[in-house]
């Protein structure tokens, strides 16, 4: 049941994930035999929208699907997840986006994507749905759909005082005037390195990268550091929040779960620190199961996990 009246719009990608578990990633020219194969719904935009909706946010999703058979199954799943899908558009004669994912014995992943219908999330599509962005309390974006459309969406949001949160994944450099308009940015180590030119691998380098992002005009920065947790920095004041200790089997979608759950907590008026704690709990639960969307927890599971931790204290 959704008690939160604030509105989140997630704009982003939808992928069909083909997951292959391998002992180690293949080298160039090498063939490796997988130990397990799974087809699962994914895509950074969809994962984040699902994570927000399952954790309790009123979530409207702006995205493009293909016209293949699996598109209907994905749409049906979104509805079961409680999302508003009225703006999700099916592109004729296109495949739904695809991700080919290796997961190794350390629960790390290595991903190749084909945009498919995600490439059709055009500035025209954004213009068509501008009112939804204007009416939203927050807009959550990633980088798996065309940048020109994201730039338009951010302009619309800023003009309407809609808070803009960017998960800058997959890693790429971004125009300065685009970054300046972002209220909160949530890169992982690789993405923070690509954005700032500072190699991020520990707390000290994360702090430096966060300062760099502040200088570029972003007021709030969260750098996710996998099992090391996060570096949270607001207006130049940084702090470390360790990750919860769990047995990780697949980290695919951990960052997406973190971002979706973070939005839920922020739209419930939790402060950034408390919201990050809630999001870290959701992400910790996600890494204990395989696949992106199959591993995203529901609100009741996050609350139970946090309650159990309180009882252990
Ligand atoms: P992905 O691209 O695989 O979805 P990501 O690289 O964007 O993930 P990470 O920094 O790996 O994101 O993880 C996001 C958050 O998930 C971390 O900040 C942490 O809170 C949680 N997390 C990730 N890995 C673990 C782990 N092994 N144990 C506990 N929590 C984890
Ligand atoms: O962040 C995880 C996601 O990245 C996967 O679901 C895959 O689709 C890729 O987009």
C-alpha cells in the first residue's frame, strides 16, 4: 500500500537481461562454460522505477519498449509492481533493449548492452510528456537513453522546481551546463572517475571526487562504493556510511535498487542521511539474490531487515 502522495517520475531504459554465471570472466578469444543461465527483466531505468515502486513511491515511468513478444510480459510485471505505465511507449519494428551479463564467482558483473527501443526515447517523446515532469516532485534519470532527451527533461524539471537526481550510469563524461542543473548525483566508483578524472577506489579519493562534483555545481553527491558502502557529501561536508554485511551472490542492480529506494525515502521527507541508510538496506538485500528486478526487495522486506538489525543492537 502506498501512503506517499508525492510523485516520482523515472525516465530511462528497459532491457531484457541474459545472465550467465561463470567462474571467471572470459579473456579475448576465450570461451567459458557458464554454471547457470537466467533471463530476467532489467535496464537501469526500469530497475530504478521498480525499486522505487516496490519500496513505496508513487512512480510514473517514462520509457520505450520494443514490439517483441516479451514487451507485453515486461509491461504486465510493471503493473504488478504498482507502477504507472501509461506513458511507456511501444516502438514498432524494434526490439526491447538487451543486456548480456556475465556474473563471476566474486558476484561481480561485466555487461554489454544493445539499446534497441531505448534509442527511441527522443526529445519529441520527452516534449509529449513534459507535463508529467512538471507535476512531479522529483525526476530520476540514468544514462542508458539518448543524452539530448535527458537534457530536455532536466530543463523542463528545473523550470518547474522538480528535484533532479542523476545516476550517471553507464559511465561517461557529461557537459558542464547539464551537470550544473543536477540537484543530487549518485555515481559508483567507475562513473565518479569518468566524471571527474580522479581515480576513485577508497574513501579519500571518493571525497576528492565529491568535492570536484560540488565545484561543478552539484550540491549533493553520493558515491556508491560497492561493499564499502557510500560516500555522502552535502555542500562540501562528507561522511562515510558503511554497507550492511550480507552474503552477496550477484551485485547486478545494486546501484539501481539503491537509487530507487533512496527516492522513496526522500519523497517521504527523510533527510539525505536517513534516506541513504534506507537505500543501503534495500541494496544489501538486492545483492543476496540473482538478477536485477528479481532481486529488488519490497517495502515490507526492507522494514523487516532494518527491524531485525535494531533488535540485534
Ligand atoms: P550495479 O551497476 O552492479 O547495479 P553499482 O556499481 O552501480 O551497481 P555499487 O556501488 O556496486 O553500485 O553498489 C550500490 C550499493 O549497493 C552500495 O553502495 C551498497 O550500499 C550496496 N552494495 C553493493 N554491494 C554490496 C555488498 N557486497 N554487500 C552489501 N551491500 C552492497
Ligand atoms: O544496472 C544493472 C542493469 O544494467 C542491468 O539490469 C542491465 O540491463 C544493464 O542495463
